[in-house]
């Protein structure tokens, strides 16, 4: 077939280094940019096959998110804007690792297994972040699409969530929105402006927000969006990419892990700030108090604020919809207790990784999910959206219920339901704080986080650790869970769990307890148990103090 001749010809322009093996993980492929040219070409091929198979537009995003600037990566986006299905993650790995001479065989194998009609038209949307390597790597994706005769649309510089949004708009024939950047800004900002009309007399101070753009694509996009916000939100942008390095000592991941202000941001005590990560799909908030103490509001605090707001609106609207918050084992114990005991909201715990949270959130009328790192969104079922719409348009409905339903409608429109989106989450949080007349300190005070500590232990093989109960308990190696249980009993309000990293031979240890000293001691004791029972390498873990 002429198509395969074209693939052979073009693939020689994007040769695979012999022996290089990469795995398609939760975040797609991600490594040093210089190893990725052949991967990008092949993901262009795979996206074209996926498009033929689903008879829908597929997205390919070139980004390495919160990784350092010299890295890059790629992820595929399925028709409704969700992550690519697990079976196709396997194909991605298979195709990426086929040696140069075996590429056509691997390609034909996928075509046969999936029974793909090669004469079916294919459409692929491609986007990239601001890394210097992204231009040539996204061109390699486009080459892969054209080699198999697919049509492509190059969106150029976009945030990851924006590309997810475009794919969903395209495949819903515009029902979800218009598949353009302008369309995205218009939909989100109009909903935000409608929401903030319900905020009584906000001062300019309350409308002000400092944003750390991680020197990435999010900064560029916030600049483009500002004109749509009219003066309803006044943004001071830091780390906008004009001088600093991407994700270097700034961005959501840095702030969350280091628990301190990003470099290059100047704020007064009590001022609201947020940080995006490199591709703008994560967000965390923070402020400093009058003593200069740093306070972080991470994904747990965000999920609590949003779910509390939604629950109040449902009550006012008189709508009986099932709302749940989906968390992982890393969620702070205080947030779980507050949601279950005070708010009486269903809390579901899943394995780490956004695809697991997204999946669990789909089981409810309204599913709020956030990882502690600030990656998350809210999903509304079709039935929930219809009930809200009927109520908002019902001429016989009393004013209070109708107002609550309209607020819910605008909330739905400000949310990017396809994936966690820092820009969309920021607008939602800002609208909620304005409507409730809340300061960042009042939001922070909803509950107090239990002190916690995360450590990692190097092991010779991470696969010796096997977990169950949404990664909260270790099944192997023998004796490890018993050791953890014994150690936890020595501390008040304590819990601890271990899980293998998805990408390297390390075991991650999480501990929380009543005091920071106690959490630190527990984390160290559990690290020692892991080191001794799970084949630690190098020196044994030293106490933190």
C-alpha cells in the first residue's frame, strides 16, 4: 500500500535510537527532549489510527508539564477530551519501542487487532507548550499524521487543557463550545462575569489576584484572556516567561513540594496568589500571613471550597443530585473528615493518577475530583445538567430556586470538564470567593491540615511493593504493612502508607500526625521499614532532625 511506503520513507527522517525503551505512563511519554523525535512521529501515526478507529478527531499534545525545560513529552487525547483508553496506551508503548526495521509490522499488528478501516478519514488536532524543543517535536507529530494520509490542525501554542477542550468541542459538533481559542475564552469568561454579578460590591482589592505562570504557556494564555475579563478580575502576572526558566523555582509543583513562595513573586501579607504548572493543568493557591508564615491551599482545599459551594446551591435549588468528592490516599486526613463529618458529602478514594479520579467522578451526578497537587475538575452527568437547565428555565419556579439554578448553569460553563485546567479552576475559585465574600484566610480556616511529610526510598526493584485498598495498604513484601501499623500506633491522629513510583525505582512514603515532629518521625520510621524489608539501596534513611 502506498500509505505504508510513505510511512517507511518518512520514518527514516525520524529514526529510533537502537535499544531505547520508553513506557507510556499516566502522563504519556516524558523524557529528555533529544530522545523523542521518533516517538513524536509514531504518535502522529497512532493518533491517525485512533481517529480512523473512533471516526472522531483525536488530539496530540506536546508537553512535559511540570518537568524541567530540557525535557519534553507527548500525550494523546480521546474524542470526548479524556485521556486515551488503556488498551491504546499499550499500543503507544509497542509502537514507540519497535526497532526501526519492525515499525511497519507493529503498525499493521495494531490495524489488524483493532480491525481498522484504512480508507476511513482521519483528523488530528496538535498543540504544543513553550519549550524550545516543542516546535520541531510537534512537526514530527504532523509528519506522522500526514504519512498515513490523515488531516491535521495545528493549534500551535496552547495549554494542555485548551487542546482537550478543542477536541471535545469538535466531536460534539460545537455543543460543548466553539473549537477556537477565542471561543474558549468567551465561554469561560462570560460565565465568570455572570457569576460575579452575584457578588455584592467587591472592592478592587478583592478582585486582585497574583498569578505565577511558571514561565510557561499558562502565562501567555492568561495575557491573551485578560481583555475578556473586563475589570472583573485584575491579574498581576509573575514568571511570565520573559526572563526566567520554565518551572525553575516556580510553578505549582515547586510551591507544593517546597511549601514556599516561588521566586520572582512579590506579595503583601494576606494577598491571594496562585501558581500554574508548566502546561497549566494544575493550580495551587497560597498567601503569607503578617508574621511572614507561608500558607498553602492545595487540591484538597480547592475541592472542599468547590464542593461546599455546589452543595449549598443544590440545597437552595431544591435539587436532589448526588455529589461526591474523589480523593487519593495523599489527601490530607483533615479534609476527608471535614467533608464526611461536617459537610456530609460522599468521599471516594481511588488510586493515584488523574485517570482513576476522573473515572470514579463519572459515577455521580456531580463528581468533584482534585489530586493534592492541584490537578482536578468537576464533572456533571448529562442528567444533572438537564435537571439544572429545566429548573433555570421553568417559568413557574420561585426566584430563589431559579437564581440557584442559574448560578449552577454558569458554574458548569466556567468549568472545563474534559480535564484539570488551571485557568478554568482559577476563574471558578475566584467567582466562589467573590460570591461568598470570603478572604483567602477565611477559606484556609475551613479546616486545618494535619502536619504531613513525604519521603522517598531508593530500592533495587520497585515491583516488590504491591498495594491494595486504593494504595492505602501494602500487600507485599511480607511484614511491611504490619510494621507500618505498629509504627502508626505510636503517634496521635496518625496514618502512613507507601506506594511504588510509576517511573523510577523508588518507594514513596507518606505520613501525617498531630504534630510536624510526629509526622516527620513517623515518615522516617516507615522509610526505615521500607529500606529494610523492600530491598533499599545506598545508605539507610537518616532522621529528618
